[in-house]
C-alpha cells in the first residue's frame, strides 16, 4: 500500500494531477483488480452499467475520461473503502495539495462579488506577486486586524462587536486559519476561519451564541473533530480572492479527517451568494435590528465532492494562466 501512496505522491509533484492517475492509484491502494473495481462501482451506481475492463483501462491510461458525474461517483465509491471524505489525499500536506488546484477554477466558484471582492486595477499584478501568509506570521498583524474589525462592523451592521483582542487571540490558536494576502507588504485580502467544537458550532448556527462570546476554549484542537466556521473574507482583486480560497480548499482537503461541517453567517446578499457558491446550504434566519442574519452550513463531503471542486483539481490543464 505504501508504494501506491508513493506513486500518487510522485504524480502530485509533477505539473498536475489528472483523474486517470488518481483512479489508478486509489484502485491499487485498495488492492482492487479492475474487475473488482467495476463490480463495486456498479453495485454503488447503476450509471456504470456497460463499463468493462477495457473502459477502465482507457480511463487509467488517459485515452478517455469518465464524465464529471462518474468521477464524483468514483470518489464516493472509494469513500466506502476508507474513512476519508476525499480518499487518497490524506497523506499530503496543504502545500502539496494547493499546488495542484486550478486558480481559474477557484475564481469560477467564487464568481463576481462586488461587495466582498473589489476590482483593484491588477493587470500588472501576477498571482506570483501576491503572498498568502498566516496572520500570526505577518509583520502586518495589527494593521490587518484593524482592517478586519472595520470590515466586520460594516458587513454585519456593527452586530458582531468583535475586538482586536478577539481576533489576535483567535489568530494565535493553532487550529485557526487566519490567512492574509499581501502585495509589496501591503494588505490585499483576508480569509479567517475558526475550528469550533461541534456543540459550539451548532449554537452559532442556531443563533444561541454570538461570535463576540467565543473564546479559545470553544475551539477544537488540530487533532480532534470540529467544524470549520468562516468568520471573515475580503479581497481587493479577483486574483487575491482566488488565492485565498485556493489555500482554504487545500486546508480542508488536508484536514478532512478532523473537519465535520463547514458553516458561515451573513447579512449581505453578496455574501450569501458566495456562501451558496461554495456549496453551503441555507440553514436558518434571525432578525437583528431590522436586518436578516442567515446561517449556512454543509457537511464537508458536500463542500469538497462536487463538480466544481473536482474540475479545479483534476482538470488543471484547462487553466492556461496556471
């Protein structure tokens, strides 16, 4: 089994990971012949009727490709062989995974968002000029926190009442993901998420607890099961937004064995559209000072195993700018 993991890791060190390599490595990692794989996938999904070893052989040699819907079913089949949401990725770091995610694909998922993603003139700014760093490692931590607080007050009509003390203590917690995007050492965007204990996440989603009341005692550790809560996002350009979310998707895949659900709150219509585009479903609403605050959540499986995400991972050849 280790040799098959090693083969897939070697493929991931190349320019891109194609679905044919993923399929063959997962099949071999599970010690399945092509015949056994065909029987298993057919028992799971009748859309594979008529598939034979010749078809699977052509898929694995990249002569033909299964449709994106069949790719999703194949990933779900390998889920039944392991405890992984995205099987055959659990041995790789976030950095290794993010190098194989298509930035253009992430941009397509995010879409146009006039309130959360500005149109900073950036034709001369290449993605390589933008630096994504964890907030705790940047020299701009205090300035970024001030910007985050200002944005949070604007986006929530001052409902959240978060302070710099909140942000700083949360950012220092090892299970938090507080990403900042910089260009020439200047702020260009942020994406903050908290890994909450499941019972605390449920309270936030049901408006039984407010963000300002969260402490690090409510956070799940890096190794224990928890739920990822999207706290704040803003970018000055589409490229910055794509890089922030690319890093976030890589983080979710790399930590798939300890993240149960993903959730977010929003008062902004544009924010709600973005949340839905990343495959979170509307959960419930609360009226706050005449404004409707909505909660959204989804199991990690729904966030990761869908047409858009599989395309941005396995069809990187269709991303010319990458």
